[in-house]
C-alpha cells in the first residue's frame, strides 16, 4: 500500500520499489532479451506515474522523486549506504535490483553490474523464496549482455542437477 508519509520520512523504501515495479510492469520482452530489445521497452517515468496518482500526486515532490527511476533508486541506495536511512534486507535487495534494471535500461551496464554484484552479496540474508524471486528476475528479465557481464545466481534446479552430475562422477 502506498503511503505519503512512510517514504519521505525514511521509514520504508516500499513506495519507491512498488512504483518502480509498476512503471516497468508492462515491459515484457522475451527471456534474456538483447540490450536493444530491452531498451526498446518503455516503462512509465515518474511524471507519468504522478499523473496517474490522482489525489496522491502531491507525494511526488522533486526532493524525493527525481525525474528518472534510476535516480530514485540511486538516491535511496546512497542514503542507505551513508546511514541516513537503514532499509531491511528485502527492501535493500529490491532497491539494488530496481537500480540494476533501470541503469541497464538507460544503457549504463557498468552501474547495473555494480548493483547486481552488491545484490549477489546481499542475497544470502534473504529467505529462500525471496532469493528465488531475484534469481528468476535476474536470469529472465535482464538483457543478455548484462547477464553475461554479471553472472546471475544459479537457479535451485540447476544446483540440484549439478549435484546429481557430481555424484554420478564420484559414485
């Protein structure tokens, strides 16, 4: 649920996370699209979301809502890293993924790869179902060029198959 007070007061990143997910929700390229296919998708920008917000539009002040989603995520990640805001693990991981998605969409694969590297380190603190969400999203929704640069975590099924192959070789 969106709340005008929670995000601006630094208690939660969920407003930003949900809005970034909503903004890219209709973007459905093929699994592991090329960068060109990925960048051809058109997520809604913060201004478009603000227009759709009706009476909640006042919550989209420029101080907390930059014009680009990649900057929205980056500002919250910078606040977290500096200790001005402390987001719990799932919110932090979600911000890292959204930053990677929007950085890749903007063509900045280096920034996207950096966020994915930080996400990989942070995933260990999440429960398996949350790790699975990020693993699937990383493997399936990001452009192939980025997946090659920032190798995603292996899917659970892939781990099981690898263990079976190793057991056959050793057994």
